């Protein structure tokens, strides 16, 4: 039986109201209509879509928890904090926000701006305006370069007269935005990235949200896919728990995992696909979380603070998370990558040094417990978010091309919402639709109705 798009949407709505079932690791089914590799945002979105079409799906996840790059830590401190992604975007069209509310979770707007620190003092209003003007000029230069015939690095087109604001502008547009320095970042990819100013947080954490949304899906945890045999007719997925025969598979692993060869394919996936994934390697972005009781920095709840810096050895602070005593010092790009390689002790030492530089040694001395993420060392992710190297922006579209009965999904496959949970979720729904069509389970009607994937979004920032 096939299901039309309109009927499918009705089924999706009914599915959202179904009783919640917890993900389970056993027993592993031996067959399914579609196998999903990875239980991050893209994998959970795909699984929900497939289940709404009344098709059998199995999700295999290498890690011991659902979430992928959305992991909420509820044990290290007395309040939860997100070890990975922490924002959603586009509240007008993002289905995750509606689903969060229907699941009983709290969503709220993120802070609308950032505070600037110049040495031991806050920037004056005029200085903040100068920084914002420099940021606008830098963004405009990148956008203009992206209209050219040849792609180039963002760094190569920056205005040369940004003066004292050059370091902060480069950090905000590069390491903080994409996890890579601007010299490693495609101007076209950066310019095509959809505006992400309307950030939305989930008070209980994005990891909590993805886990909640995945409770209805049959997820096998600690079950890495080791080999995928594929053709134009069917697929076979090998795991430590056994082999699963299916009609199609959706692979949501990161580009770094894909190119590392952690999963073997038979036959090999096309070189064109691997080359595209290599051009979309993951940047580096980590949180160094400090417990600072008594608010010694004098910052407000959820304040975001950056510094006027003349180098890439800098960070962004997300202070007093959710009104707690936790402050996250975020590092990224080449500096963040090098720091992460030195381990958590070195990361915590940098964070305390950074606070002492901006607020005094007395503030740094109050730090109690610390915790740091090291996403580059995570074997099932191997980095933060995808970011295109110069000349590689078209690679995102290549990754959406079917490979027999294989379909790729994940934030790297989204041309405008790459690097976001929103893009990952939408890519999972899109891949599920393609897989369902491939096996004859979804048939479009001539007069289609809009869905989250087809609604017109706001134009990318110009």
C-alpha cells in the first residue's frame, strides 16, 4: 500500500500524539523496510517520518545514548547543560519547537545580542557600534565575493581596515559560527547560510528534546553499523548484534565519520560522494563549563560575552546558563582544535586564564567544578559542525543524491541550515521522504500541500 502526501501528513499528526515508547537495544530485528544509521536529530526525524507512513524502521546507534551532537549532561552539575548544540532557529517554520511544546518541554528565546569586553571593562556604546559596523562590513564583503564566479576563502575578501575589531569579527564569523577559521571557510557557503539570529533554547536541553522525540522509535543503542551492502533493490546492514535486511537505508553519520571509513560499503560508495564529504569536514567547537557560584562576574542570566581580541586565541562566554551558576567558555577554530588536543585540564586552565584577563584573578579563583567537551575526540562524531572549504559549497547538494537505495542525511546535507539542529532535522525528513518514494510507500499528489521542507523560509542574509 502506498500513502499519498496528504494522507502522510495526517498520519504524521496522529503519530505525534501516540503513546511514548522507550528506545530499546534488544532484540535487534533482522529485517525492516528502512534502516536508519544514527540516532541524532536527522536519524530521529527520519525514523518518525517512516513510522508515520506505517513502514517498519530500525535505528542503529553506535553511542550509548540518543542525540548525536545534541547531548544534555544532567549529572556533572546540579543543573542540566548541553554539551553540544544548544540553539534552535526559525520559530515560524521549525517543527521541533512545536514538538518540544507538545512534549511538555519549555522553549524560550535566546539573548538577542552580545556584550563586548575590552580588557577589564565593558565596551562603551560607541565602541559596540563600531564593532557591529565592522561585522556588517565584513559580512557584506563575504556576500559580495560569493556572487563571483569563483569561490574563495572568507579571509581573503575581508576589509583590510577593520583595525582593533578584526580579531573579534574573524572569531564571530569563523570559529564561533562554523568552527573553522575564515581562511578555511568558503565565502559562498557562508553567504548562503540562512540567517540564524532568531535563536530558541530548550530549558531542559536540546539533548533532552531529541531523546524525548526518539522515545517512540525503535533504537538499538551501542550498535554501530560496521558494513552496509547496497544495490538499487535492497540493503543489508551488519552490526555486532547481527545483520538487518532492508529495502533502503538512511545514513546520518557525520562527514568525518563517513570519510574515515568507520563504516565499510559494498560496493564502495562513489568517489564523488566521498570527495564531497571531504570538502565538508567538521570544524572544531567545544564548551568549557565552569561553576561560578555567587555570580562574581556580575553578568545577567544567559548573557553572551565576547572580547576585543587581536588573535584567534579567544573565546565566547555563555554566562549564568538558565539562571544557574554555570558559565560556558566556548572555543573553536584552529585554536580550539589545538586546545582540545591538549585535554580537559589544559582547557579548564585556559578558561580560568581568560576569565582572569577580563574580570580579574579574584573571579577566576572562585571557579569550583569544571567540565569540558572534546568533540574532535568523540569516535562516533569526530568534530562539531560541517563547514565547506573554499570551492566546496556544491558538495552539500552532491550528498543529497541517492546512492542506489542509500540516502544520506545530516546537517552537512542542508545547503542553507548546515551546522544547525534545524538543518539536521529537516534533512532527516527529506531523506525519509526520498527513501519512502524509492520503496513505493509515498506517492506525491499533483496538488501538493506545503510541509516544513517545502514552506518558503526567510531568504539568506545579504
